[in-house]
C-alpha cells in the first residue's frame, strides 16, 4: 500500500505544526506531535511524552538554547516514503531563522531531519525525529 | 469516504493555491487581483493597519506599493497548516512568511511574520474572509545594542 496524497499532506502539515508549536512557545502542542513513545534527538535525546513535555517546558530557561530565542523554523524538501503500513520515513531540511530588529532575518543553523512518522488513531505523529546539522566541509 | 468535517483534497490544494496567489498579487502590487482574493466584507489586520472590504484592501495594496522599505520584496511562505470543512465551505489557515528583499548586492531575508486567516467558499472559489498578520518576535540587532 502506498501513501495517499492526503497522508502526504498530513505528514507535511505535521512538520508545520511541530515548527509552529515550538516557535510559539507551546510545549503541549509540540509534545503532541509525537507518539506516546516518541523520541527527539537534537544532540540530546528525549524519549516518551513525559520527557518530551518536560524538555519543551524547560526550553525558555535552558542555556543551551538561549541563542535560539526567539527564532522560527523554515522547512523545505519534504520527502516521505512508506516503510511499513502505517509508518514512513520522512526527510526534510530546515533553516532556523531569527529576526533582528532593523537588521533583517539571520539564518542561525541549516539542518536536515531524518524522521520516522507513524499513524496512530488516524493521525500522523513523529515516532522519532533526528536533527542533523549541516557542517562545513 | 465521507468528507463531512474535513477538506477534500481538491479544496486543500485550492486553499494552498490561494496562499500563493495572495503572495504573488501582493508582490506584484496588483491591487485589483489582491482584493479579489478576499470576500466582499474581507478584512486584513496587521502591521500596516486594519483594512476592510474591497476598497480598503485595494488601498492596502497601494500602501504597500508606496512604502519604500518594501520595495523589491517577495513573500516566501512556510509552515502552512490548513483545516476546514468542504461541506460547510469554511477553513482556517496558519502560516509564516519571510519577506525576501532584492538588493544590488543580492537578496536578503528582510522580515518575518505570522498569518492566521479564515476562508470561505463563495460560488465555488475559496476566498479570504479575514487575515491577521503579526510580525515575528525579533532580537535587538548588534548595531542597536
């Protein structure tokens, strides 16, 4: 069975919901884009709804992420390939942008994501997200 | 499959196309085309003020064209989320836009904003009823300390 266009659009919107939730300071909304056992790997690994929510709630005070406040995600090049029924691999690229008062918008990081998404009760959610920064050669 | 309470694929694509048409009309300073993407009682509310109905929306486009800082800018949308009901003919949209500005030394990312909108289907066409735009939060620039 191949993914329908509805599935592909919903998965693309899952990325948008993830971006908007984290960028607007909505930890509950961000955690809700993951499965119950979902994991996020952005240098540190956070697994399960309880850890994901605690991590997101702690971001405003987390010094490791101070440089990214405020910022927003800007994604592109979404590719989705079904791996097993109800599960797919999702690849996309992401720029982390930060508006500077009177000085335009700076790009803080460029990265790719290598994710697994899973359909749970009719909704697509992240089973895992792995952030892979683009590094100079 | 029932479409009650959800958008058909055709409507979903049409609404995303409405987003792109809005950006093109604004970037081309096409006041007539821009206003035509809104309902007769359409509203735009944001950094440039509040503009209502077709005449007001044309005035908004004219104001954009008359703002030197916005000269040579184009919208680059992202994070588009669209929900709605094809049977009811109603939808909500959320998205980010980055304005890219063409300068002699090359394009720069000029500004960023968040848009929340409602749309309705009128005579088979999706149109914006209301569009609320807020500037993205910014950090002080190094020059401004």
